[in-house]
C-alpha cells in the first residue's frame, strides 16, 4: 500500500474550508489560490484532498454529536438547579405579559427523584407475587437469593 501523500498547507486549508461550508470555489479563495474556480475542481478530485475533507467532516460531526448530548455533569447541574428553584419557568398572563415563575413544587420533587436515580441513591424493588419453588432453583440462584434477602425480609 503506497504511503499517503502529504498535503500542502494550502491544500489542508482548502479541505478544512470545504468541510466547514461545502463551497469549493469559496474554499479555494479562502485558502489563497489565484484562480479558485479552476483549482477547486482539480483539488476535490485529488484523493489526499478528498480524504482530508472526509476526515475533517467526521471530526466536525463527532464534535456536533458530543455537543448535542448532555453529559452526566450537565444533567446533575440542571436537576440540582431545578430542585433549588434556580431555574425559572415562564407563563403568559391574560394581559399578554410574560411572568417569570419558580418551578412548581411537583416539578422540583420530580427533579429531586430524577437526580437521586441518576446518582444511584434509589434502588428499584422487584416484587414477586407468584409462588417460588426452591427445588427448581440452582445452587447459584439460591446463593443470589440469600444475598438479596428472602420473602420474609
């Protein structure tokens, strides 16, 4: 497999600009080429330049995806602000004015529960209403049942 060709700084800038806005002629102009409408057609046909455009587009897409999704710290911060009443809600009054309101108690309580779940402070309880036959259970299942507690706990 042949070694990948190295791009000149001008080609690299062209590839980055194409990846950002998609206009080949404008990208060639921004990269400093003398005849952007002619050279842009040639550049996009060059394999190393096309590969660089694809690479930069992938980086941009990855950053956009990452920015679009809230991370755990952002969720914790938001939920904490709701619990504390720091996030405001807005309501339109009959006179047409916008009124700023603190979150309602039910919303604050829901945020507190969501925050507790996110932090792992709550455990889900599983209830079993059917009969439980210990004879049909393996030794490993019995050990697991002993660890979590039996029906009399």
